[in-house]
């Protein structure tokens, strides 16, 4: 079963723990698990780690050729690099630069092959390329959506 992820990048450290536990619980019951993720900071990486811990295969979709250099912050780079190294497949969208078009194409690629979508989502926002818009698109495409937002979950405040 192919399970994709979308979710907030700015979840708190405490929320990451709660989300990881909930995702691990849900993935434990999935046969022949293939997780599909863009492995961005936050929900995407937490999901990817849970997939690997559950013994599933990880497929990575990167929005652009410059994504690692342009968008991955130094404090997230070690996790990002480890997940890329452990992925069974890495697909890079045909965009040189990361941006709205590249993100939307990556989201469409995620959903195009997914049986289910795990959405780490507080229910807010619907901007293009964001979590809410991916949930909306998944529902339009008939992809089952599992919203994960455990009791006590929160997004980090901008610095």
C-alpha cells in the first residue's frame, strides 16, 4: 500500500513526538508499506522516519533540482541527507528552482501514486502548495485522507 504525506513544516518538537507516535500506530497495520514524502522539515520527515522504522520502503519526491541547496536549512540537512540515502527511490521534479509550480507538481506526483494520504494538519490554511490545498486535491482525486493532529499538537511561532 502506498501512503503519501503532507503536513506542516513548523510543528513544535513536542508535536513531532506526538505525531510520530500516532503515525507509527497507523502505519503498523499497513501491509507492504511504501511511504512517499518530499522529506521537508516537520511532518514530511517525521512521517518518512516512521515509515522506515515500520520496515516500509521510502520513496522521495523532490520539487526541484536545487531543493537541497535552496530550501534545506543547515539544522535539517543531516536528517534530509539520511532520508535521501535510505530512500529506495528519489524522484526529482523537472524544475531547476524550488517555487510554487515545483511544489504543486511534487504534490501532484505524491498523490498520483498514493492509495492514502496522511495529513499532519491543524485544519487551517488552503494556500496553493500548502497542506490544506493538498488535502483538498486528494479528496478531489478520491484519495483517502487520514488527518493526524493529536491532542496538544501545535505549530511553532515564527521567530
